C-alpha cells in the first residue's frame, strides 16, 4: 500500500474537506496519483482505508464475496459515533448474504423498470401540483421545498403512508442522517418512528390495500418470509433511500445547471439530452457530495487488480462515489459537465454489486420528469442569489443545499 499520510506524516482525518461550493474534495485528486489506497482516521478515531480510483471502487463494491456491509461487530470501524443508521444490521443496506437476498427479493418486484415507467403519471401529477404552488407563490421561490416534498409525497404514495405525514417522515430522515444530534434525540426519533410504523402496519392489516406496504405485510403474515422487526426496518430503509437522495439530486443538479447556465440553455434547446444530462449531473455533483459512499469490511485479504494495494481481512475501506466519478482515467476533464460523454463506464452513482440501488429506475424517472417540467414551465429560471451565497447543510451525512432561491 502506498504512503497515506498528510503533511504531518500521520493518516489524515476523513471525510476530506470539500472544494468551493461543496464540490468534490481536492484531496481525492492528489491521492489518486500518489496513494490510491490509503489510511485515514475517521471522525470516531477509528482507522480505515479510502480508495479513490474508479477501478478500485468498482472492484470493492462489486465484490460481495470478500466484503461485507455488516458493520455490527464491535471491531468494525465506525464513521460517526452518533449515526445509528450506518451500523443498524436490520436494514437492507447493511445486510449480507442470504438474509440480504431474501429481503431484497420481497420488494424487488415493486422497483422494476416497468413499475417505474408505470409510475410516470402519478409522479407527474405530484410535480404539477407542487409547481402550481411554486408558481402561485410568486418569485423568488425556494425550490428546495419542491425538491424535498416531491420524493416524500411519492414514496408516501408507494408505501401507502398518508401524504400529511410527509413532514414528519422528513424529520425522521434528517435525524437518521445526522451525526450532530444528541443520542437521546436519535433514540427518540428511532422509537417514535417504530411506533408510527407499527401503528401503520396495524391499520393496513385492518384495511388491506395493494400498496407496497400491503405486499410487505403479506410477506410477513402469510408467507413468513420476514420478521416483524425486518418489516419495520424495510419501511424505514425505503423512506431513507427514497427521500434525501432525490431531494439532493434535484437541488444539486439545478445548482449545476443554473450556476453554469449554458447547460440549462443546452437542455432547453434539445430535450433529448435530458437522460444523459441526469447521469452526468449526478456524476459531477452527486447527491451527498464528498462523503457519498459507505464503508465495507474485508472478510479476506483482497488484492486490488489495478495494483493500488492490498486490503487485509478485518480492514474497513471507504469508497467515495464522487472520487469514482471524478477519476480522469475514466472521465477526462472530470470537472467539466459534458452531456455528450461516452457511456463507456458506470458513473457508480447508484453503486454496484448486490446493494446496487433498488430505486434506480424510479430515481431516473423522478429526475427526468422534474427537469422536463421545470424546463417547460420556467424556461427563464435563474438563481436569485450568486451561487457562492447559497446555504449548505452541516452536521449531516451527505451535505446538501438548505435553500435554493430562484426567479423566472
Ligand atoms: C438520485 C437518487 C439516488 C441515488 C444517487 C441512490 C444511490 C444509491 C447507492 C449508491 C446505493 C448503494 C450504496 C452502497 O452499496 O454502498 C443505494 C442503495 C439503495 N437505494 Fe438508492 N439512490 C437513489 C434513489 C433511491 C430511491 C428513489 C430509492 C427508493 C425508493 C432508493 C432505495 C435504495 C435502497 C433500498 C438501497 C439498498 C439496496 C440494497 O442494499 O440492496 N434509492 N442507492
């Protein structure tokens, strides 16, 4: 393994600082050429490795045999002390092997490309209603409200959760993603959500329907394919997976398009570019910024085929997706937004391997319909303040905009 140190000779603290306006951390570029697999110190003080080359990140994330997402053992490195989500062994993202496959199969049929296509009218209806509110409120308007409400209304619909509960769900999601909240607040959020989910399940049992939640309850009650705790955790996973990611993808993509308005103009001139633009905008400015990614634990010694180094059994390795998407060996001039990039490699923004994003097709449809609706209704959309004045979140896993004031 190559040298991993910062200027002092000791491993550097991770996450690395972002570039200006929450752009990719410049440290990734330095490490890519000098020490592509290197040691870092996590905020908890635990040591871990960080991989920064596209090829290495892809190899690690695709290798479900030699790496696990189950970090529940006491020796596993912890990213944050106070973020229970990343360690919770009962959520899909952190499960391994047969249990992961069993649970994933239960919900997979609700997330096929066909289901995502069928959801278009519903998603469009939600977008139209929310944009009516934006339009009637006049400008400047904060598009962050739209970006937050669209995914929560839609995931509520899939899950059969009342629309009015959306704000409450969003509060729980931010608690789960926060590493700054005191432990008692986190525990309260976890307990409140469990009570809410159990009450919801009971209501659905009394009045069954055909939403995804009914399907999951059926898998528990009739087919005995998952436990009651797994049922609650699955609901939690879908609420987490489907909210913050989309809200941040919408706001960060709009930030890129409106702060470099030639790209907005390009989409106005040629709508056929929208699908490629979505992939490119996610690559360039991923929803969670520099910390997007997760730790995996090696269960055996693994040699990276690129020659970057060896990961020893028991070591944790972080795979930042923005580092993969900004590797110039795969995406030349990675800082440039180019809708005509050849599709030779995955941008990795939806992951790889068995944990590959379950909501990928829905996410693409939500983003495509959003961009087209905004281009249709607000062709003159502009940021209401200089890009450098936009507010970014702090204390949360995955930095995002907290406001996106626009005029048209
Ligand atoms: C732009 C939007 C999205 C992005 C960038 C994204 C990204 C990702 C990534 C990178 C992973 C894998 C993480 C890893 O293995 O390290 C993942 C997993 C997952 N995502 Fe998404 N996601 C998005 C939207 C959604 C939506 C809309 C849903 C659900 C409605 C969703 C549900 C999930 C679930 C359930 C998993 C865990 C899958 C498993 O562990 O088997 N995601 N996502």
